[in-house]
């Protein structure tokens, strides 16, 4: 239900400028010119709303899930790109030379002064570059922080360029009502950046944390534990995540999203299971106890609190164990009566973390490259494995919580749906900011 409300609000927001333009518009032009203007208006409004879909607003991402928010953000960015690229190509050829003396109000034509069009041309070139950089981020050899800075600055430049182009070169944007409306929408977009990069860091600075311990779990995985420094800590639910900043100013962009592996019932200190994947994660062994840290959150909806299903299935691949471990610990610390089963997949046995703790549970380990003496499941987490671990009744009635590689979650989700698991009994979250 929340997703339908979200989509409805989005559709209203992106089409409102189009509706207002139609109301205040002048005499009709040819179909293709009107269609071109409509695509341009939609593209601009979609680009401005993309700022709010960045995943850093809890009222949006916590309600429908970070993975849904980000996938929607990515899809609509691509749609806006298509609309923007088609926008100038659909106009019928008009002579150059600025505004027409017979059409000062621009009701029939638009200006062709290069000074008014150049900002639109610049945005036309920047937008595909920004989208392509986001799509290919994982294939490009540069740091996450670098991509984040490029993405934020590039999006801001495009928004400001399009604002100028819309007001000075557009038939509808020059209308007083539309000019103020576009200024207001752009203000909201820029305000969202100020919220994320200025207001949130100011609030975080007043609530610092300190690193308590850094512990190696496996050859490539670490546990980082932080404690509040002079405050009561953070209110969160098991399964959520935060943006973690270790050893830098609260205004630094060197922060990354990590799931919380500790349980709220365990007290104010918080733990994170982190895998070495690049960026600063390869320098975790250099971080000392006492290092200043900042947390922005919590985010996410990967939570089973208040659910009424009789059992909880936790299915993790690799470091995807982190949020599920937090859920498992919370269930145990609160003496939750629900039955629990865990499936935990890795490539080798040396990658299995928290084994002593997990061995006390109903856990199924899966290795894709098992040693010769391995007695557990082999291969990957797939449909046949789900069938061996869960009965038809469990698939129908339990809540399933998934975290791990996207391909694993896609396979498991599809199989559970085929076996009759209701869609609202499947929780998953993907960390993808491309």
C-alpha cells in the first residue's frame, strides 16, 4: 500500500508543472512543438524530484525500503534522460534571430538567442554523462567518495542550468506563475542537498561516537564497534543501517552505508560487520580505538518488529549476514517465541563469520567452494536448497528476510513467490547507489 501511495505522490509531483503550463499557456502550436515542450517540462520536474529520491530521507526510504527507493531513482533518471534527449529534436525548424517582434510574449515561438539556449545545451551534454557515470560506477576505477562528489555537483549544475534555460528559453517557463513555480521546485531540490550536506552534519557533530574495538572476523571481514560519546546513543530497529563516518569531520563525504549487526536490546553501543571491498574498508586495521566517528541514520525497513508470522527465516549471502545477525540477536535478547531458521552462504569455510554464535541456532551453511571434509550444503543458495530447508507451511506462513548478492536475492524471491509465499512476507534490501 505504501508503494502505491509513493507512486501516486510522485506522479502528481512530476505532472503538476505540465498541468500548470497547460493552464497558463497561450495559443496552441503544432503537435510536435507542444509534445517537445511537454517532454522538456517532464524531464526537468523529474530531475528536480530525483534530489529527494537520493535515499537520505527517512520518511521516504524507511517507509517503502531503500532498495525500492533507489531502484525507482535509477529508473526515473533514465526516463528523464530519454525525455530530455528527445525534447530539442522534436521541435520544428524555426529561423534564428531571437524573439519575434510579433510574439514578444513567446506565446507562439521560443527565443533562439544563443545566450538563452546555451544553458540548455550544456545541461543536454552533462545529463547523459552523469547518468552513464552512475550506471558504470562499479566498472570504473575510482573511489565511491569521488563518484558521490561528481554525482552531487553534476546534478546541482544540471538543475541550475535547466532552471535558467526553462525561464529564459521556454515558452511556458517565462510565464510569471511558472517562473515562480520552477524557482520553488529548484529551491526544494537545492534545499535537499543542503539538508544532506550541511544540516545533517551539523546535527551529527553534536552527537559524536568513539570507536571501541576493531576486530578481525575472517581474513577479509571486520567487526567495528562504536559507543556514544556524551549522549544516549541512537534509537533504531534490528535490521536497519546507518551511514558511518570513521575518523573524519562530520562534514566529510567519506562515509558509507553499513548494516547494524548489533541488537537494540544489547545497549547503546553499536557494531558493524564490514567486508574489505575497497575504498577505506582496506584500511580498517589502521583505525585505533578512540577514533572519532559519526553516524547518520537509522535507515531501512529490513525489520521484523511487530510482525505476526509464526517464524522468521534469515537468508544471508556473505556480508549480507550483518543486518540478519542484528535481527537474530534482538530475537534472542527479547526472548521472542517465534521459530527461526538461518541459511548462510559463502564461497569458502574461512569466510564464515560468528560461527560459534550461529552454531547455537538452526543454521544451514552453504559453500560454493567447500573443502574436502565439508559435510554441509554445497553450491549456491537457490530454489532446491529452499525446498530442503523449509516446508510448504513455512514458506506460506513465515516471514523471509534476505540480504546478500542481488542475484541470490532475485533467485530466492522468485522461488518463494512460486511456492506461495505472499509478497509482503519477503523483506530484502539492496545497497546500490549507482
